[in-house]
C-alpha cells in the first residue's frame, strides 16, 4: 500500500511576541536545564537576551554555548556537546538561523544516541528521539526549526554532511518576527533566497505530494511579494517580516517532506569547500539549475510563475517557466546577491565539487538526473554568468 509519512515539529508558534510562550512549553516537557546554542553575534546585539530574559523571569536555568559559526563544523558540534554534558543539561534551545539550530539538533541527537555526528550522515540513522529541542529562529529562510535535517561540515573531507533524521525534529519551533528586525539586509536577502530555493525545489522534487505542493506555492507567492520589502525596510516593516516568517516556515515544511534537489546538492559543496554562506550559494545557483531542469519541469516552473503573479494564459509552459527564472534573476540583482565569480569559487575545483554533489542526499530528488559533466557545466555557467 502506498502512503506518505509527514514530518513536522510537535508544536509551532508564529507571530510577534511569541517567545513569551516558551516557559509554558518547558513546563510541559518536564525538563530542568537548557543548553542555549547560539552565536556570538546574536549575543552581542541582544537577541539572545530577549530569550534569556523570558527564561530568567520564569526561573528556568540554562547555560550558553555561543561558539557557533556559519557552516558549523564537526569540531563545533563536539564543543557544544561537551558544554551540554559539563553543565548537566537535559534539553537544548537553539537560537539563530540554520547554523545554531543545526548544532542544537546535532547535540540533541548525540545526547540520546551517543557516537559522533559523522555517524548520522545520511537518512534516518539514529535509533532514539533527540533530547528535547526548542528551536528559535532568527532568520526568515533556513527552515531549520521545522525540518528533520541538519547540516554539518566535515572539515577533514571539506564536504557538508546532510543528516536527515525525524528524531531531530524540534519539540517547539518559534518564529517571532521581533527576533529578526536586527538582521542586516544582506542576511535578510540570503536567507530569503534560501527559503525560496527550498520551496521551488520541494515543488519539483520527485517525492512531492499535494500537501507539499500547496504550502510550497504559497511560500513562493509570499516571498515574491514580501522579500524585497523585508530587505529594504526590515527594521520597521513588521508585515513583511511576519509574512517572511510564514513563507520560510512553509518552505521548510515543504522540503522536509518532499526533499530538495540539485541546487542544494551543489550549494552544500560551495559551503564545504569555501565556507560560502548557504543562502548565497543557493541564490546564485537556483536559476541555472532551473534552466537545466526545464526539459523535465517546465510545467512545474510555469506554476511557479503564476505564484509570482504572472498571467500565463497566453504563454506556453516553457515561456512561463522562463518568466519565473527571469523574475528570480531580477530579484537577485535587486537585493544584491553576489555572482559566483565574486565568491571564493575556483573553476579548477569544479570536478571535485561535482563529484561530491552527486553523492548528496538531495540529488536523487532532482527532477532531471545530471551526469558529473553536466554538474560541472552548471558550475561553469554560474561562474561565467551565462
């Protein structure tokens, strides 16, 4: 019998001020002391204090590990796990974008399953549910607070490990737009494009279903309407911030249940090799992979064009698909996404990157299966800007 199993956090709260609901959920879990996993930048600008003030007022003890960096490594996960053990913690609060929340998930899995994070590189490799995880998102893009995936860089092999494990799902996912107003425009842009990539890849993924199609398309519509506003005036435009919260959450839920594709398979390698920010890597590659996928996905990309607001009644499917691609290219320029040639990418590394991308767990979900040479070709096209 064919069936579809869906994955999502146990509880989700979205909206301005919702961080004040955290103590109620801590009481429901019945835990004692949290390890807060975050980064130093969020500590310095006071974002973490917004949460710790809530915990202090409710008398909830915690320790803080703030050593997370973008594209977190195995070493960072090991440091965070040591802090969890040394401080006698029994649950995890991740505060940040994808990097801190991915580390929080890693710690949660290691706390109950043991071993090293490398042991969980792949699909559903843990045996026990993670220690309870509260995932507090501070960017509107990564979807990490909602997904069953966590990404860790293996600094020895210079590759990103994509761990997909339903045991890492958060007990509570928080999306409070008030936590996001201090994001700089560049980060708002990159994480927003990350969310767009999640939704588009989920919409064309081989494991898509009606549920993921619906939320992916609404996510695409919201991002097309509100991302530019959030980048331009993210400190005061709370409507745009809130709509992007919804968009990125739905995008995360879509790809967690449908899968990703070639964009992420390639972007993970740029992060592993050069420490390229994940959202930037996705944004750069997205239209080039969409062009590669056109022979197999023109009808789906035509639906993306409709979600962006195009009247496609007089267009062929390919014309509509190209309208969606051009919209993305113009959006990238408007919100100042760099070109691949402006990053650390080196063309001579393309073969090694492509070989690793072919092994990525996202690649089998891509609607058109590439050869190594075709992946190299897409890297070159993005590099040359053709």
